[in-house]
């Protein structure tokens, strides 16, 4: 009993250490900068949910609905502002790092697990300004499901499997593609345990574990599915969440994989290397798995490694479609776990070699190799940080001013604060609280900051994502609830990619304010002379 308490205290101390590192990194940064696009989409989507709207049916979303409901709950509890949104993001960030450590502890030692958590505290949500977007909520739910299901298998406890099912349902409702990958990985994990040799753990009752895991999923998904079916949301969900990714997304949003350039700067080389390191680790681990199977040495303990490997590979598939740095970073949390398992395996091999060849005591050799791994991980994390995102280190030095709007509370560069203040004042002076405004092509943050509503189902426009018919429908919806203010963030883009909408705006509105590439339009029949 005393030994268990000591172990629990040690694990808790490690989690507190990870939390302290996350707070040291996050607290000075989590209220800095603003994203008018994706962050605005999440924030205004949550507001629409609070108003009784149903995602996918009442407004178009390429993400499942849970992220909007989760943020709406936070807004209800802590107030509707970007401070509440970023606080949720900070919590998600900390929990992801802790779960990386917790899952790694099922596979590796304490030092290696801490090494896995170190990159997760740096290379992750800090690059996204701590915005708890659907993908990060999905990552959190998947890591939670992995931890709970692995714990269920090692303890042979069905309750943990049931909780893992609840977390899996949360993953599906946050990012359905990631939830699908997790489901396949769970089934392969169970198969690996079934056919693996028993070594250090007692094989669980696999049928019962899968049954309770499925029950957890169905407890969430079945009533929600029935509700969405009766309220008419299911056809819209199928079109936006299934058909669109399979038929349109890869064509309109794909980016090619980076390649090495001999004359390129060191920073570009390090970024490019980040794309190819995970596949190398996956391939080496898969080869080791095959060799272990051929030699009939694969045991139930190795099934956890296979589980993390499958999840990591599926996560990485997202990079093959859209190969930018931010989409790569999203896929890395499972990779950190697998990488440190590989590093510990190499460490053990080297310690055995040194112990035999140089007559070292094995504990001393193990400590030396573990320390070398720790220094390597810290050095790699620092180099990636220095060369991939200098803004991460320079952000605290850049002068910032507080955006003091009621729904804001974030710190921006002075020119950014001035622009948002100006635009919001124009909106408030020309649109009453119940009036609609229209922000195009993709700046839903203005709906949120100004507390004015969007009269259409579209919160964004993107080349190729909408058809001519979609543009015509948007114009029809806008005419039914005529906007008091129209904001065109990029005039040239609208003329090229949305000429029907651009023609509608220019036929019924007149540009009253021009701010760089932005134009703010007021209706021809009721312009005001208010100055911002």
C-alpha cells in the first residue's frame, strides 16, 4: 500500500511538473494575437449554438458539432469572450501534454515519458495561439480514449473500457475522421492482444472489453443520432462531413509535400526534416513488429506499441492531403509517444552493449543512455522551436495593446487593435443589435466581436468549396435578411472567386469606408455619415 502511494505521488509530481511547464509557456502567450478566420468560425459557431441553431443544418460546417457545443458551454459558464475561449484552449493544451505522458507510461519508463511530454508542451497549440479548434479537441478526446482503453486492457476492468467508449464518441463528434481512425486502431489493438503471447499481463476478456467500449460509444451516439435525424440535420451532416471531404477537399485545399533544397536555409531544412522523420520511425517500428511476429516473440505487451503505431500512421495520413506545418503539428502527439518508445528501446540495446563490451554495470549504462536521450530530445525541441517559429520566442518582445471590446480581451499589435476597434465602431454605429451584417470572404470573427448576426448559412468562402448555386443561395438568404453592413476583407478575391456575390453587394450597397484591402459597404438607401 505504501509503495503504491509512493508511486502515485511520483506520477502526480511528474504531471504537476508538466503542468508547470505548460503554464510557464502558455500564460504569457495564451491571450495574444487573434485569428479572424478559424478562431472566428469556432467562436461565432458557438454563439449560433447558444441561439438555438444546429450545426450543419442551420450553418455550414466541415467539422462535427461537439466543438461548438463545448465552447458554448464554456461561454455559458464563464462569459462570451475570447478570454473564455483561450482559457479552454489552455486547458486542452495542458491535458494533451499530460495524456502524452500518461499513455507513454504504459510503454516506457518515467524519464522517457517525460521526454515524450516535453515536445508536446512546445510543438502544439502554442503554434495555434491556444485556440481550442475542433481538431485539438479531437486530439484530446483520442488521447483520452487511448489512455482509458489501454488501462482497461492492462487492468482487465470493463468500466475503463466503457469510459474509453465515451471518449471515443467525443472524438467522433469532434473530428469524425480521427474518430474513425481510432476505431480501426482499437480493433487492431484487441486483435494484437488476442494473438500475442502472454508475458507480463493477464489477457483481458476481449469480447467484454469491446462490448463495454461499444456501449460507451452508443450511449452518446444513439440518442444524438436520433435527435439529429428527427430535426433534419443528418442529410446536411452527410453532405458536409462525408461527401465534401471525399469529393472536394483534396481538390481545393491540398498542398504538396515539402522537398529538400540543397541551397535552402537551415530553417527550411529542419522544417522539411520534420515531415520525413515520422514516416522513418513508423517504418522502423513496423519492421521490428514484423520481425517479432516472424520469430514468434510478439507478446501482449507489444500490442500497446502496435496500438500507438497504428494511431500515429493514421494521424500522419492527414499530412499527405494538406502538407503545411500546422497540419503536421496536429499529427505529432501520438508520434512523440512512439518516438520515445523507440528511443528507450535503442537505449536498452546500447546499455546492454556497453555493459558487455566495457564491463560497465548495467544500471550505470542505462542511466547514461537515458541522460543522452533526454539531452537529445531537449536539443531537438529547442532547434525546432528556434528554426520553425521565431515568432514563438519573439512574441513577448513585440509591443502589444489590449483589444478592449466586450467580447475580446486579447493583446494585439497596435495596428491590429486599431483596425478591429475601427471596424467594430463602424458596425455598431450602422447596425442595431438585431441587424444582420455580412463579412466576406472569410472573417467570421467580426460577427462575434460586434455581436451581430450572419443572415446566411455560410461563415466562409473558399475557392472551389462553393458552387455557383451556393453563391446564388447565399445572395438569396442575404436579401431575406438584408445586412445593415457588408464587410469585404479582400476586394480582389471577391471579384475573381465570387463574382455573383460581389455583383450583389455593389448593386445594393456603396463603399463607405476603405481600409487598405478592406471595404465596408452601407446600403444605398440608408447610408449614415457616422465617422468611426
